C-alpha cells in the first residue's frame, strides 16, 4: 500500500471514532432530558437525512477539489454540529448537521481509494478501511459509553477552567465537548493526505444542473448487471446495520436491563465480528467472486431473528460476534465490486455519492419506519424480528435477481466479470 493510504486510514479512524461516540452521547442527552423513545430512535434517520438530500451534489463536490481538502471541510462541519448540540439546539437537529458533514466526507473517503490505488488492491484496501472503520465503531461506542458513564463523567465535570463558565453541566454535554477535539485531530490528518494527481472536475455554475447528471449516474449503476447486484446488496446491508446500532441498545435495555454505558459494549461486540469478517474477506476474496457471498446475507437475516431468544450476555456476546462476522465478510467484496463498476462507469466521487444516496435512503426509510413503530408501541423484540425478515427476504430476492441475470444475459455478465478479473490481475 502507498504511504498516503495510511494517512487516509488515520483520518477516517478518528472521524468515525467521534461519530460513533457522539451517537451514544446524543442518545444519553435525549434520555437525560426525558425525551420520548421515538426521538432516540430518530437519531439514526436524522443522521442519514443530508446523505439523501445532498446526494446529487456531494459527489461532484468531492470530484471538484483535492479529496483531503473535502474531508477537512467535512470534519469542520461535524465540529459545528457538536457545538450546536452544546449550545442548546435540539439534539436531532444538531445531529443532522453532523450527518451533513458525514455526507460530504464519504465520497471523498472512498473515492480517493480508486484514485490512489490500482484495482488489484481495491478489495484489500476496502478490507482494511472497513476493518478500521469497524474498529472505530467498537472503540467509539465504548468511548461514548464511558464518557457518559458516572465514573468518567464525574471527573470531566470536576474540571474547572479559571474565569471561564463553559455551561457544561451534564455527563452527555461533557462527552460531546471532548469529542470536538477528536474531530480536530481527524482534521489534522486530513491536512496530511497527499494529492493523487487526478484531474479535478469543476462544479457547474448552476448546482441544480447536477440533478439530471446524478439521476443518469444512478440509473446507469442500477442498469449495470453487476453494479445493480452489488448496489442492492450494500444498500440493504447498510440500511439494516445502520439501524441495528440503536436497536441493539434498545434490545440490551429490554432483554438484559442494561444502561447506555453497559449496552454500548454489545454494539462494540457486533463491530468486532464485522471487523474480523472484513479482514478475512480482504485476504480471501477476489473482485470477480464478490457475488458468491450473497447466501451469507440470508443467513445473517435469520440469525438476527434468533436474537429475540437470547437473554444471557454470555450467549449474546459470541452470537453477536458471529452476526457481525457474516456482515463484514459480505459487505467488503460487494463494496469493492460496486466501487470498481462505479469508477469505470462515471468516476469515483459520483459513484460513491450514488451509493450513499441509496444506502442512506434505506437507513432513512427503515429508521423512520422503526421510529414511527416505536411511537406506536412496537417493542425492540418486534423490531428485531422485522429487520431479520427484511434482510433474509430481500437478500434471497437479490440472489434470485443475479441468477436471472446470469441466465438471461450470460455474455454480458461474463464480460463484466472478465473486466473485473483482468483489473484484479493487471491493475
């Protein structure tokens, strides 16, 4: 791997670490203010909101500037979101601003991989960056849980700055204040990312002119015989896993009686399994074999349902590791295949923006449905069963879709697989 790749990984690690710790802090901030359950569940779709709304624009923005600079601007927006939360703006609104920063960050983060590395290293690079992202989820959720916990929060709140009244009086506020500095560390790494030498594509004078281009790119990926399968798989995976982050917190409270600090460790356990699965996939899977992992998605959905029958943490922990491992092994080769097809069809930034639009729209839709159902009295157990059925059922349909493509368009599918195979060998 080129030296710049490790700088990208460092920047991604600390930015994602803060994102996930902030999620826990925001949940605790809402709980401490006696906010209704549906508002806590709504944090997930609110984070996804700007991914969907700004999807036609962020890809072109990422392609118009050096991607390290785009990532730096994005982290600055996340800091603004944290400060808004501290200054009394409703956590849902402030968290949406953090999501705005993340929406701008993602096309640059993934798009720079295809600019910096050859196709032969894409699966390996995705394995490392996804593994590191998952590690940041583990540590971020654990960090957030500890920062809002009584032991650490007491120490943070006892700190006194002479002649300065910070207005920080609660554990979640102290946690959010600390995370501002983590985002600033990520921003420093952004300044160290090398330029790749790829020609920039300037933003149009009229940004609305990007809408037709975005929809053409979106349709082009959905019409591609391999792009549509990898896009459908990653959309479903991230749509469900994005909401499972909160559902595991709710399940741990309902099944085990855990607090936010205790339950955050179980979210980390899922992420451990995902990291292991991601790294194994990066070592064993090749780009042209990516579609062979789809049965794992069906198995993952069925395992989610079994979570409802577990009420012992010693059984839950290895079960959640297995669940995460299947997900990690599934998403890495599919993500690499999607990046490869998108880069060939339309360019890195635009293809990642299309991917984010679909994945975050799925998170927004499922999260909105879960938040609405929670407001109407649905239990965490019912939500888990529903999500498991959605994963298994839709992954089965996607698998059948690919089988039909191979049957009805064998020459087209084989040609695209040959391109992936050749790029894997000679890229």
